[in-house]
């Protein structure tokens, strides 16, 4: 993978007062957009084709949660900790308010930032975000997620680590192989997107960087996503928010997303027609909708 493809992307980091490092990448110099990756993701969860960002004159700040890439692990974290990290990044860059967008496992982190730092968000978008699940919804997901999130719900850290470690060992030599295996029963639309060379280039780089220093961040993230969201006050979110989701999504069940959106006072649901990866194809439309609200 040629680094020339990413020559316009700045790789940046900050040492926080508690001594942890938080890292991000930045592309462009225009309207600031804070972009939160899915799980597992990293600061290099960056589109290989960034023309839609350039055309809109955006400065895209792609963040990285504790334990992924160069960002220091924070065992036992939930969501508030990273929302404060994001505020520190904005302070460092000199941005008072930004447009906020995140997908999949980044979805709850969008909610957390909007809840804890509402004055920093012009408008927010969640793309196929992960919601809290009820018992009958676990089996609606791909088998890897069904198993992993049940273990996370039950707090069985040892068994969850064992499952994630098996995938991590494969990632070391074949970065996309575990994802491809896990998505074998995903909707055809997802499988088609996974053939796209540019999608694959971006996903491979993001995955390699995410696990560069180990997989503990992934474990912490899954425990947070699958556990109780005790530090996200949904009723406190007053930011204009659009949530895009597909009824056929097998990574994040649609019924659970609908139930979560109903608890958000200012949220609007927009249905997608494909699967979990459709936002990759429709990010331009989603960005236009987000910018229009901000």
C-alpha cells in the first residue's frame, strides 16, 4: 500500500494531563468535521478516496479511541473518558464547535460527546450506529457479533478475550481475513462493497494501525459497547442528530436502533437500502445533510 495515497493526511497526537497519548489524523484545512471510526478502527480509518471531503472544503479530524493505534489504553473505560479526549483535541486544534459524524461502534461515542460537550457540536450524524440490545436481538447479527456481544453483556472478559485473540492472531498476517470470515452471512450489498479496491485499501490500513500495539483496546471497546451505558444520558442530548440505518443491517440490529432513536429528543431516522457498509457509498450525501443542519 503506497503512502503516496495518503500524502495529504497529517498524523498528529497529544499528551494529555494524565500522561496518556491521544492520536488522530487530519485531512484538509476547511470546515472542521470530527469523524469517529467504527470498531475496531483507528485514526487511519480514512477514505482512500477523499475527493468528497476535498469537494466540500472540509478539514476531517479522524480520531482514535484508547487502546487502538498510538492512543494509550485506558482499561475499564466507557464513553465519558473518550468524549473528554475529543474535547482536548478540539482545544489543541483551536476549534470551538464542529460537525460530528461517526459510524458503527463510533455511534455511541457520538452520543457521549453530544451529551457531555453539547456546546462543541453544531450538528451530529450517526451512520449505522451500534445500539443497546435486547435478548431477542443478539441472534439478528452475524455470528461473530452475536457471540462477542453476549460475552460482553455477561461481563465474561476471559471468554471474550479468547474470541478476539483468535481473530487478532489472523489479522497479523491477513488484516482483512477475520472481517471477511465474520461477514460471510452479511447482506449481498455489504459483500459487494467489500470487493471495492479503494474500500479494501482504506480498511486494511485502518486495521493494521488499530492493532499495531496489541488488541487490548478492542477488548475494552467491546466491553463498553456491550455493557451498561451508564455514562451516556440520552435525555441530555439536544444536538440536531440524524441516524442512518438499514433494516437489513446484520452488524447493528435495526429494531434496536429504532428503540434508541425514540429516546433521543432531537434525532431523525433515515433508512438505508443496503447493509452495514452502505455509508461508504453514501457518505457524500450524509455529509451534505449534516452540513446543511450546522
